[in-house]
C-alpha cells in the first residue's frame, strides 16, 4: 500500500504544475468569460448588470453584422482549408517523389514564410497589393495587376485568403512530407505488382495511409481559419465596409471598440467557441474513422 501511495503522490506532483497552469490561464478565464456573457458590462465598470440570455438573443435576431461576419468566416474557412491542404498535399508528393537534388531547398523555401509573424507578413502583402502590383502593372501593361485587391469589396476577402494560403501552406507541407516518409515502400511496390499505378495508387493507397497527417492538417486549418484575426486585421481591418470582417474581428470591435460592450462581445466569443468545438468534433470523428493501419 505504501508503494501504491508513493506512486500516486509522484503522479500528482508530476501533473500539478500543468494542472495549475491550466486552471489559472484557461479554466478560470473561460468560466469567468462564460459568466460575463450573461451580463451588460463595458469592461471597465466595477459593477455588472445581469441580463440573462438577452445578449444571445440579440446577436442571432438583431445583429446583422455578426451574422455577416459568421458568413465571411465560413467562406474563409472553406476556401482556406480546401485550397491549403490540396496544394500542400500535391506539393508534398511532388517534392518527395520528384527530383532529389532540390528537395531540401524546396522544403526550406515553402516553409520559410511560416517562420515570420503573420502581422509582419500582412504588412508586406499590404504593401504588395497597394504599391508593388500597381507599379508592375504600369511596366508590363497587364490590368490584372492593377486591381484594387484590398479596396474592392468583391475581391478583398479573396485577396486575404490568398495571402493566408501562401503563409500557411509550408506548415501543412512539412506534415504531409513527414506522413509520406512513414509509408512503407514495399506497400507501394506490392500495389504496382497488382497493377495499381498513378491515380489509383494515389487515391487507394497513399491517401488512406496519409489519413493521420490529413486529420492533423484539416483540424489545425479549420481551427485556425475559424479564429482568423491578425491577417485580416493587418491587411484590411475588416473592410472595405464589413466585407472581410471575421467573427474574431467582430468580437474585438464589439468588446474593445467604440461600442465598449464587453459582455456582449463575450457572448459572441462563447458562440465562436461552440462553433469551433462542434465542427472540430465531427471533423475529427469523420477523419479518424477513415484512418487505416498497415
């Protein structure tokens, strides 16, 4: 019994630092924020006014700006997740089974943007969209480069998505490369003997064996896209109008902007957390069921 007790105490001492950090920096703020979402608090006053579910009723029935930001976020998520993962997977296959001479160089070049802060990248792309491309258009007389990439409501969101794909594709590329390197070549050779080549081998052999990597990339890209803030904040600020305003940006303006409605902003944050948890749960459940073992 003494040995069992000592083992339990050792285990408790090991998990205590993490548990304390988890409670102080996540569980307590989350609980406090959940409680504040039922209040009308400006973020400064010492007193709070309990309003029940009024904040939640308002954001779904009266706040058209929030519903529009939800729509913008969903468009951003679908396009960013799909294009990023498809391009990263294709590039990973091309690099892994292509020329070995430039393999390391290509890995470095594609991953390099992810090393920098997205805020810095946003400022660079803002300069590119507003200064570099228009001047380039004057030199080569190609009107495609003379578009108002972040000032036109019709294309501003897609300009932001393109920048985010360029920034994050290297991260997913590395994960897919790691997954490809775990595939046993004997499995591919056996499939070739059985007549599986090209597209059939890719869809029936490689993709199923890559499902753990695909699960990770899809999960991280969905969560990151639903919470997107810094890229849009730096590049467009949510404009022109509200054409590129994501949920996270809408929450920021509501809680810390001119409205100063911190309690209402927390209600929106709770809804965003619920959307992320809901989508992530079913996404993980779906892709985990597709994973195979060799």
